[in-house]
């Protein structure tokens, strides 16, 4: 057990008084809090979105890194440009071309994963109290950034076809009527995290039309776009709109999250500000990681590697779909993702995913409660399941365990009733409306 000194022997309180007001919005991620439990070998983790990199040709990667150090070690281990390695930026343009994006390397800024790109964009655009529009649910890492910069998040409803344009219009009108400023719409159009849905082609055009008419910037986050299972990627929003969209990409899902290399493609004036923000935050993104990825892209069939990953994740998606159909109560519903890592499971009426989690961990299965993906406390009636990391047989076992926990929870609710069960066990603060994306 870790013991902390008493209040009388620490200066903690005086430090708290000195913190900036924005630190009040900095809270621990529910996903990070699960890592210690979910990493236990006896627990089947359907929680984290960790890519399965076991299929990477580590001999090829090792050889590429060795060659890099021998040929360009003094450059790779030195400071670099705040905008990022120019060779890698050219290669990133080739990667984005697979989703219909034609771009110039000068308009790219390499970042420490796309997470830092979200941070930098928010840093240069948002003042306290500004509004960011986000899908409901939305990526927990982005919500953490927006909260840390004291933004107000306004959620826009989704369905099985992604963001609902009519709800977007309503949200914009409501924010404007309240006299508040919308700085951008944050969206994950492909294989959404956490919802697993994809914005349809027709809706992409409609969302772009709305954004143009309302003069709203779009922040398009697309880490999963190349990991579709059944077809080629839909053209990115940025493929249709160069000036009104900032596009974020990452090598974390298609190569290695440990390298921490992502990027932002932005209009020229925005790119200049992003470089300045990058230099203020880190001086420069890590040269070694960038050049290692650049060497890998040059020496290896990276598109063939992505194809293998798509096949692996499709097999795991199918294993989860089969297991859910075999084990889950009929009162549950879920979507069938066309790519990416995640399934959004809507629970039976009255079941709280966050309150159920301790029982699930005791049964040696982990997931992420839906409340993690809402800024307003909603989502208690849903959970996110990840199929990217465990092998198919472990996915099936994890779903079997989860179904047992859920059935026990339903029996408790029948025994105690909703009101008594709330007092019997600590429950979520909110009773959220259903968010069914099936």
C-alpha cells in the first residue's frame, strides 16, 4: 500500500491554490484507470483499443532501424524540424491519397501521435467557454483535451449511418441562440471510436454543406480509415474540402503506437500556427521515430501489411459478432462495424454499464463504460467493446463472461427493483437516454 504524508506535513494544499483554472478540467480517463486491471493475464480485456502488432515483420523493422542508425544515425538522433521530416511528409501524402486526398507536404505538420494534433488545434483555436461540437458518443481522448482547455462540448446525435445532419443543424442553431461561439466540429467519420459506425457518403456531403453554410471548421480525425474490412475507404471529408477541414492521421493503428507519429493536414495559415504551437510544446517531433517510419515505408510493402491487418481485424470482428449473437440477452443491441476496432453495445433497460463494471472485473472481463465517451454524463446504458487485441477464442470467452455478468445484473434488478438496486449498489449519477447505434 502506498502511504501519503498527512496534510500537516505537505505543501499540497498550497500548490492546489496555485494551479491554473484550466486544471480543474483535467481528470483521469476511465480507460487509463482500467489498464492496471485489464493487463492482468487472467482478465479478458475488451476495453483498450490497443492495435495488435504481433503481425508486424519485426525482422524487417529491426533491419530498417539498424540500417537507419548506420546510414543516418547522427541525423536521426538529433533535433529536427518543428514541422516534421520532409521525406516523411511526402510519404504521408501518398498514404492520404488512398482516401482521395491530394495534398502538398508543405501543408503537413508531423505530431506526437494524432492525440497531440487534437491538442495543438484546440490550443490555437479555443478560448475558455468556446463550443466544440462532437458526436454523441465521442473519443475520450479528445473530450479530455477539450475539457482541459475549458471548452464547452455540445454533443450531436449519431445513428447507424453516423452523424445525423438534422441534429447538427439543431445543435448549431441552439448554440447560436445562446450567444456562444462554435470553434469547430470534431468528427471521426470512419469506423468511429467508440461507436464503430461510419458516416455515409450522402451524409458526408450534407455535413460539408452545413459546415460551409455556417462557416464552421471541421476537425476530421481519421486513425482507422485504412482498416476497413469489406471495401475500399470512402473519400475523406478533406478530399472534398481543402479550406474548411483540418485532417488528422496517425501511424499508431497501421504500424506502431509506440512510435507516436501522427500528423495534421491544414490550410496554409493554420499550418503556420500549428508549427509555432508544436515548437512551443516539444521543439520538434522525435526525429528517430519519424525516420524509422519513413525507412519502413520505403523498404517494406506497407500496403500489403495493412491488408493483412484488415484481414486479422475482420476475423476478430466476426468472432465478436458471433459471440454476441450466441451469448447476449435478446434485450441487448449492437452494431456491426465495417472496420476499425470497436463495437457499441446498448444494454437492457435499467442496466448501468459503469455500475456493473466491478462485477465484470471480478468475473475477469473488462470493457469501457459508455459514460467515458460523453462530456455530459450520459451513456450509462451502453458500453464499448474492443475486438482488436485478443485472439478470437479469447474474444468469445470474454463475451461469454460478460453475458454471465449481465444476466446476473438483470436478475438483481428483478429481485431488488430499480429504486432498491440504486441504494443497494453505487450507481451512475445520470440516467441517460438510450443511444442505440445498431
